[in-house]
C-alpha cells in the first residue's frame, strides 16, 4: 500500500513541470498531477509506465524516476 506522503510528493514533483506526465497501469491512464487519480491508482505493487511529453520532458523524466524510486515504486519510463 502506498502511503499518502508518497502520493503527495509524486504529485508535487509532477506539478513543477510543464510537460504532460501520465502514469499507465493496465488499461488506465492517470494524470500524475492529479492527487485523486494517484490515490485510486497507486494502491499496490505492479509495473507502472510513465509517459512524459513536453518541452521539459527530459528533466521531468529524471525527477519523476527519482521520486518513484525514493518511495520504492517500480516504474518504467517510456522513451518515445
């Protein structure tokens, strides 16, 4: 179970960037900037994919990978 602090930090980190940051899990796509979306999605283990598009995507990918790793959440950053 993901703790609330992790969800808040993930959302706050995502909101520092202009890029679109979307988390894919199964067939769901969640805007990582939405705390409510994260609460309903980050409920357990599993493999999540992170899709980042925009002018500051490289910086956003790095920061998001770090915050997910900090909270022991497994993500795959999709390179497109």
